[in-house]
C-alpha cells in the first residue's frame, strides 16, 4: 500500500476553513490493514445510489441529432430571425429545411 505524507503540511489559508478546522481533523487515526481489508466498493455498498448517479440526466438522445457547424450569414438575416425571440435557431433550421425541400 502506498504511504502518504501527513496532510497537516498541506494547509493553505483561504480555502473556506481555518487552521483550527484543519487541526481538528488532523488527529484522525490511520486505518489499520484489517480495516482496509474490510473496505468494499461504493457500488457494492450503495447500489441504489450508484444507479441514480449513473442515470443520464437531460434530454433523451435524438434519433437524428443536430450537428454544430460554423456558418457565415448576413447580419440582417441573423437579426431578422433573432427578432422573432427564443427558438430563432429552430425557426432558421425549419426555413432551411423548406428551402431545400425537406
């Protein structure tokens, strides 16, 4: 097992805790080899919590995901679409789809 140096030498002021806070936890005893041998993986100890962490948040994957590109357009065209409010990029996409017959 890898030996680590005492963390008390790593104290730096200004990280949201004081020297007194640091010293308060500095006297925690080191784990014994027997205690280390009893340790189990997080996923084994808390399977439900691990599953909830793994769950993907946000939108579901689209069948036809959009692709980000760089496109140079006239400023007046951009201004006209932006003037229509939120969702202007989707409306621009729809106008382009109509223009190419999709």
